[in-house]
C-alpha cells in the first residue's frame, strides 16, 4: 500500500513538472509575440515620420531612398506578423496540452482553471 502511494506521488510530481514546462514555453511564446509587436510597430513609426515630414521633400527626388525603405518596411511587417501568428498558434498548442494533462491527472485540475 505504501508503494502505491509513492508511485502516485511520483506520477503527480511528473505531471506538475510537465505543466510547469508548458507554462514556461507559453511565457516564451508571449516574449516572441512581444518581439513581433515591436518589429511590427517599427515600420508604422517610420512611415508616420515620413508622412509628417513629407512637405520638406519632393517624393520624386528621393524615390531612390523611398523604394528600398518601403521594401524594408514590408519585410519587417511580414516578419512581425509571422512572429505574432506563430506565437498565438504555439500558445494554443500549449493550452491544449495543459488541458490534456489536467484531464489525465485530477490533482492538477484543482489548481489550474
């Protein structure tokens, strides 16, 4: 009987460790999302600066600067969107995995909503 209790405690501790690992991975995904939002905000701030100062330059005279800048902004928008979408998908995956662990181990279900 004592051995059965020790095995149950060991299984419960493994399940708790698995949940802690998934929560750590979820925090990492949130950090990636924060980075994606920052990368996405950079082109918006550059474009707002260009629009605000547009009366001081002629677009046709600085077109050779604006085209590469536009391409760079487009690349940054794509990278930012990719990071955000990827982190959302990963967090949903981790949530599903945590719910599976909750269903398997009733002891964890008490602590996690």
